[in-house]
C-alpha cells in the first residue's frame, strides 16, 4: 500500500512538472492573447451587468443579458484553457477598463446610457475583441489556443453584428 502511494505521488509530481514545462513553452504572444481575452471578457460582463440595471431600451437590456451569458460561458472555456496551459488569467479588469466602466456608470442615464453602452461595449469593444481573436485564430503558436480563438470567433462576430444593428436601431426616432 505504501508503494502505491509513492507511485501516485511520483506520477503526480511528473504530471505537475510536465504542466509547468508546457506552460513555459507557451509563446509569449499566446499568453498575451489569453490575458487580453480574459480582460475583455470580464469587462463585457461587468458593463453588461451595469446595463441590466441602467438600460432603458428593452433591446439593450436583452443584449446585455445575452452578453453576460455568452461571456461567462466563454470565460469558463478560457479559464480551462489557461489552466491547462499554465497561463495566468487576470484577476480583474485593468485600471483603464475600470475607469471606462466608472465613467459609463457615473455620467450616463436613460437613452444616453443605452447609446453609450451600445457604442462603447456592443460595437467598439467587440470590434477590438474580434480583431484579437482573428489574429489568434491565424497566428497563435499553440494549436489549442488557435483552436479556441477560431471556435469562439463566429459568436464574437455575431455579437458585433448584433451590436451594430442595435446602434442603428437606437439612432432611429422613437415612434
């Protein structure tokens, strides 16, 4: 019985060492992609939670609900990938993102909030993240990172398309 415990311990140490070695082999650009994707996802969720509370247009509230669900799901997949690759995920959004979120929360109300959320989050942030994921889908060194980016890209593009349509809807005069 003691021998089995030693074997299990040795195998565990070996797997941990292999994981650490693998993480050290992940290209810097792939680690950077994982970090940026994590930050972007967290910002989407936080901004969309704010939109659930502050948005006045039903379509904006619906979009925010959709973004929370989608980005939490992608975030779990990203966390799994990061864990498997030994790449750190950011614990929270960046200081700049927090400032942007604070500005959105403080300065905007009603339809002004809706338009700002749609412009900044649904369109601009998704445009940036689509570019990030397109680049990773094409250029990531690690095949799992590349596959994750390629798999996730169509839904992010759909979020951008939906955000752009929503922006157009908010420009139309109320009936």
